[in-house]
C-alpha cells in the first residue's frame, strides 16, 4: 500500500504512514506544524487511521505520546511503529529429528601427553553406536494458527512438511524414538538410519580412518599402517599386510598378507589366527595359530596349537603352544636361538610367577617384622602381633595357591613337536617341565614326552 497522509493545509502537522509488504506492520513519520499551522490532533489521527483502514493491533499510547512530543517540541519524529498485526503460524506435521550428538561435526582430539598437539590417529570418520542408543527423537505435531494483518484481514495458515528420518536395518521404532537394534556403525542413506553390524573399510587403515574401535566384525581390503591401533568386538579380516602397533580382537583374525610387528607390537586374539607370516611380534591367541611361511623373532602364545605350512619355519624367538606344534623347520644355524614350550599352560605359569614374587615380598616383610618384635614395645605389641598374623595368613594362602597352580601347569602331557624338515642346533624344546636342548641337527622327527621314563624323546615321523 502506498504511503498516505490526511491533512487540511500544507502548514498543519501531519502523519505519513507506510506499510510492510504483508500489511502486518504500519510505520509512521510525525511532522510538526509550521508557522500558524494546526497541530496533530486526535480527530486527525482517527480520521487518518479510518481512511487507511488501520483497525487491528493499533499502538494507541505510542501514537498519542509521539504526536504530543512532535507538537510541543516542533521536531519531526520518524520510523515509529504504530500498528502491528500477527502473522499466521504454519501447522507442523510430526517427524523424527536425528540425535544432535550424532550430527555433530567430528574433529581430531588434542593429545595432552604431547603438549596438546593434534593426534590425527584418534580421529575417525565412522559413527559407532551402541545397542538401544537413541538415533532420532520424534518431534511433536504443532497446530497451525491463523494470523491477522492491521486491516483486520484473516491470514490463513499453511502446512510445514519437514522431511524427517526413518528407521532402516537393525533399528527399532517406538512412539518417541528410533534407536539402535544392535552395536555397530551408523549409516545414513537418504535420511534412512541403518546400523551396520560389520565395519567394511574399502582401503587401508591410516590417517584417513584413524584408529579403529568397533564392537563387531571388521573387514579391511587394504593394509593396516604402522602406528594405528585396532580393537574389535568380533572377528577381523585384512586382505593385505598388518603392520601392527596394538591390536585386540575378541574373535578370529585372518591376515592375507602377513603380520609385521617391528619388535614393539602387541596382538591379542580371542579366536583363531591365520596369516602368511609373523615377523617381530608379540601375540597371544586363544585358539589355533596357522602360519603359511615363517614366524621370525616373535613371542607367540596359544592355548591350542601352532600349525605351519609344509615348508613353514620358526626362526628365533619363543613359541608357547599348549597342545603342540607342526612345522617344516625350527631354528637356524646363526642368529637368535629358538625356544619351544609345549604342554604348559602359560597362563597358570604366569600366575605362579606372580605368586612367587608375592611370596618373596611377604617373606621379607615377615623377617623385618620379627626383627622389630625381638625388642618389643609394650604399647605396640598388640598391633605388631595383628600385622604378623595377617602376613602369615596371606603367606599360607599364597603358598597354597602355588601348590594348586603346580598341579595345573602341565596341561597336556601328550603334546608333541612335529617337524618335516630340520630342527637346527641351539633350539630348546620344553614339554611340560622337561627340556631338550638340540645340539645336533634333527630331521623328520616327532618330539614328545615319555611319561614313564620322565624325559623327552624323539622318534621318526
């Protein structure tokens, strides 16, 4: 609507009004009278508002106060809001909005141990969710409201249709939420929320992926670079080389390209391990270890067996396998000696070693305490006797625990070491608590325990 005014002559005071494009607001400029002109009066104001059909949302007090000031001070006053209607409010249909924490932009974390430098290995592009975690929350229906402009015309409301998120694979929908039906990776595909139980990395693990921490199975088509850690609540398959720094998997580990440890790596596998080779690595595996070619200068533990390929070699390091080993060759003429331990439950052996250390500390404490009690202080005597009794009780319990472990360390007296090729001189083989030092090459042999004779013997394969 055009700016308009109502006046009696050019010297009279007047008001010039203009409207917003939607006629929701009216703004006014107050112009004082000139010379002998008439002031802005109430009759003038009423006639002006009537002429311009301003009937709703009028700010009467503002108009009167501004007109009075303009008349008395003889100064123009501009841009005064004199009327305001109210816009319509669109009806909003209910929809699911994503959990804002899942939509936050991911950023690398500063490492306080390295003077707050950014450690890009801690950055992961994957969104991992836990079972029952809320993925999206239902936003309620909002009723629409009609509006009205300053002319009193009703403004109808429209409908706001927001495209919300919907539930996909491995999710659950309730009245209020979409939640994860399982642990896994959150995938958003055209606003459909899926939880993927397996993590598939089409490429290598490096700075593009960061360290990998995932509750399910992991499949990696590339290699795993040095310096990156990997933790899996399931099994892991790696199509190329595993340059391991630290890795823990509750399930099986299959590495097509071999494992490189660089002498400082740690690998823990809750299931089976199969790989091409193991080089300079420490690995603890609950089930059978299968290696096609070589185990080199590594410390390997398994609760079952180590099975090498037909020409597979164990060169240097230590191998603990409760139920035995099958290999092509063991040891080498030069370099680090190879130690083989079979039939022994190394977990019980470690417990026994810990108990022995505890027993040594207790013995030292008891000796010192008895020395103090040789010259008793009557005031401290009762307290010292109490400590003495506690230490002696702990000593007896620890000694009894060692006795129990001694009977559990020999886990498999039938364990054997079978070698199709040669066992090199310098190799030490232990079965249960008996040892055989190989001083001359041994070929095509089975090494086992003769329980009757109480010694290790060899026989041809």
